C-alpha cells in the first residue's frame, strides 16, 4: 500500500490551523517570554479569532516560530508543543485518526488530510510486507528563508506529534522500528531521546518514521467505521469550501496578512494570490467589486475586531491595518462609522 501526498495545489500563500499556533504560544509563555509581543512582531493577531477551524499565514507562523526559538534559546521547544497537543486538537481530523482500524489506516488518513492542518507540509505513507514508512516534508520555498534550527524544531514537533498519537492509540509500549531525522544530534540528546523513547538516526536526508508490520496492523481499540466516515465527510466539505472560497475572501485573507507591513501594492497582492494584476482586477469586477472596495471593507472589519477585543491601543490597530499615521486611520474610521476610534471605544 502506498499513499503519496495529494497532488499539490499551487497556493501562493500557504496557511495553517490556529491550533498549532495557540499551543506554541502557551509553550513560549511558560518560558517567561512575551508570546503576544512575538506574535505582533510576526504580524499575526489571534485575539478576534473564534472559528475553531480558523487559519493563519504559514509564512508568518514561521516568523513567529523562529523568533520564539531565539527568544527562549530552547532547541527542544518543538517537543514541548507536541507534548501539549492531542489528536482532538485537530477537530474532525483528530476524530478520524482516533477511529482508525490500525496504524496503517491512521497514517494513510493523515497523509491524505494533512492539508486540513497545513498546506505548507506534505506527508507520504508507504507500506509493504515488511512494515510502513511515514515521511514528512515541508514547503521548500517557505523553509528556504528559515534557519536550520527553525526547520529542525518544526519537524521535531511534527514527528513527536505522530509518535505520541501512535502511542496513545496503540499503547504505551509503541516503539518505531526506526526514526530518521534531518536534524543534527541535539545538545540535550538524553532528554530528546527519553521523550521519543528511541534513538533516532540523525543527519538523514528525510524525516521518516518506520514501523514494523506487526505493529502497523494490530487492531486499535477505538476503531469506529461510522465515526471515521463522518469525520472524513466533514473534512472533505471543509477542504472544498476552503479551496473554492470566493476570490474576495481570499483577497481579504492575504490583505490581513500583508497590512502590518504597510498598505501593499496591488501587484504584490496579485502575486500572492497566484494571479496577474490584470486577471485579479477582471475577476474582482466579475464579482461586482474592486481591489479598493475589498481593502476598505477588510480594514473596516478588522478595525472593529481589533478595537472590540480591547487588547490593542488605537496606534497598534493603525499599524496592523497598514496606515502610515494614526491620523489617517482615524479619518478612515470616521468614514466607516461616523465617529473616531476613541469615541467608539468609550461607548
């Protein structure tokens, strides 16, 4: 049996579920570091997010992770995040994984639906009469701008999350036949290997979990075909909705990501969407809107969310919305609401 990663959808702006980022925030804060400050530094804001399937820019998530590693000085940060994660943190995917008949089905399901968690990663699963191999890789273009330590830490998280999930379902005695990692041997090797409960092979060309055939096919106690089917249907619906979102919604998501760096040029935004500027303008017109209308609406909605959370000063909101001056934001807010940001806050 071989389950390669799904045919890649060329996404100019890969994304990830908030779940991982929220777990990372908690791990950073436990080390006495201001995680919210690092989040703002990366141009991210989760204060207004209530959707359990909400997503953020994978690129900005990577910036946060790299800053967190530098601020904490902890090369094992990825392991701590994985130790706090549970399969159910990933909603329908977690239920589907837990309802798998055996680890082979679990790994195949994970390879098929990893894009629900993030489309910045790929998983492939191969199985034969000797056992199975689950390989995890990342978006090369995305990781090209990150340090080796950052990439290693991300794969630490991913590999331990899989190992812990396997252990939860198979039993405490689960041991991989082999664990191959690209990272070099960590300074805290004893602690690292104690957490994984095995001795990895370091400095490999890939990140691969190898499991023997008996372990791979032993029935799991939580297997439930009905739950697995229902969960897969939910993930299929979510994937379809996400991939077919209205262009204006996709544009708004990209603008939210780019605005903290200043109002972006339309050409840059079009490139992030994988479109030419002319095609972006034409398709927006077909939807009865324009770039400027989506920009203003996005800024208006975000302004209300940010101010309503009571977690940002007016000046911070102006920055997050890409205004060069607070006065420019104040004028725009008055056009949208008929009152100044401070008057709106005082109601």
